[in-house]
C-alpha cells in the first residue's frame, strides 16, 4: 500500500465533514464517454452546438433526437463501484456529507445515493421541464424510452443493420464507416408535450444548456453546507479537472478553510502524485476502482 493511500485513509476516518465533486470521468467505466472522448460529435453534429437553448428553439426535433440518444446510452449504462462507494458514504451516519455531480447521466441517483445530499448541478437527462414561461411543470425520474412514438429508433446513432456507407472513388465503391441513421424531420406535435399546459407547450430535457445559468437554489444550498457549521475536512475531486466554475471555487474555498483535497483521475499533475503539494493526495487511474479502495476504512466492502 503506497504512502499517499495510507495517509489518506488515516485522515478520512477522522473527517467529520466531506464533499465529493464528481465529473464525467467517474462514468467512463459505466460505458459513457465524455464529450471530449467521443470527439464531441453525434451524427457529425457538434454536440456543444446542439446543447443550447438556441438549437432547441430553431429545431426542437433535432435536439430531442440527440437527447433521445443520450438518454438511451445512459439507460443502458449501470452505476459502477465508484458510484456505489459514494452512495454508501452518503448513508454513513457519523459524517456530514454531500455529492456535487456535474454529470447528467443519473447514475449517482440510480446507485441509491441519498437524495437529500445529492446535488446534480447540471440537471438530469431524466428530468423534463415545460418550456412555457407561464408553467413550472417538472417531471423527475422519467426513465421511459422512447418518450414519444415519433422518437422511436432515434436513440441509435448508427444503422442497426451495421451497413456501411460507401465512397464513390470513380473506380469502385470503398466502404469507409458505419452508416448513420438519418435524422428525422419531426413536427412539434410529435415531441414530448407538457401535460399541464392546454396549448401543447413543449417539454425539454431538464439539463443546464450552454449559455444558461446553473440553478441558484441548488448553489445556495451547497454554499450553505460549505460555509455553515463545521469546516469541511475533505473534498474528493473525482473524474474532473475541477478547474471550471463553480467546481474550482469549491476546491479553493475548502482549501482556504483548512480542508484537504484528494484527487481521483486518470490525469494528475506529477507534483501531486509525488506528494509535493501540501494537503493534497493524488490517486491516478480508474476512479471506479480507486474510490472503493480508498474509502474502505469508512464504508467497508461494497
């Protein structure tokens, strides 16, 4: 057992207040690539371009087909041992604890994590919200697939029969890649509708799109946890660089108040791995495997 792990385990059993900050790296072992890991493309569309309010306003049918694919991928995935380790930690009686997840895949929730200390700051693929300004309808934990009959089969990125598309070189056809399933032209009436609004307002995915603000109430509750009562002893930074707001602010604020940092990621600065950064531990590798090991003195065996 290496020195950093021994030091961390000695410390974690004494911690009374812990925060976990979770990013996309935790879900890779569940079979969900990060946007960057999948080259950021879906059917040759840039995913970032589709994850905006403007894209939904211009072509809600296209955006819903993209999210039908994302929902299907997340539904096929299963929580891994890292999710279950944090779930077990969330139910530990002797500490104050919250998980702040930047993921929208619902895997933390599906690992039986305690709901009242799980903060999905970017929303969830399985939450639906009405788009009308006059309506506050929200539906949570909707795991139905497809959401409408018109969205059936749009969850597949490639042709299910595994056909290839051909490139005409002039002499002969050369197969170059799998064939995408075509994007459908869908009317708004074919898309998920608000059950409350009488005018048939559209439902949208309950995620925070690029250009939108994070949910203020959720951020306030996180701030209250960090700032009130006892200082946070430890922040676990899992599968995320922790360099983007508000993630970076949580790490910095906890360090300033005397808390320590433990990083679980596939990419960690050498100085941290060598133990040269004060009050910081680094565990390089698959967080799904490392977390249960590191937290074993608290949570026992999974």
